[in-house]
């Protein structure tokens, strides 16, 4: 069964959009957004994800205004 996540908080931090998904007890961040904050290029997102411990990675469907991603 797939879990669906929604944005629980959205702010602008250092002129960049900052979204937190999941719950306040278990906040989650979208790897693509984190790579933008860190100025990683789109081709390097997978390299950034490889730096994250496996037990810290979560794959879920993100619910947005337009669709599920």
C-alpha cells in the first residue's frame, strides 16, 4: 500500500521555496528541492541521494495542487 504525503509547511528561506512533507514528528524533504537549496545541478540529484543512509530514505506519493507526484 502506498502512502500519500501532503505539504505540512511551506515557507521561503534564503529566497528559495522550502516545503516540509509528512508530519511534524517525522518531517520529510523532497530530494530535488534539497538539491536546489544546495545548488546541486539536476544531473547530480542522484549523487546527493546516495549520500543519505538507506534507513533515512522514504519513497511516497506527494500530493500537490495539480496532481500526485
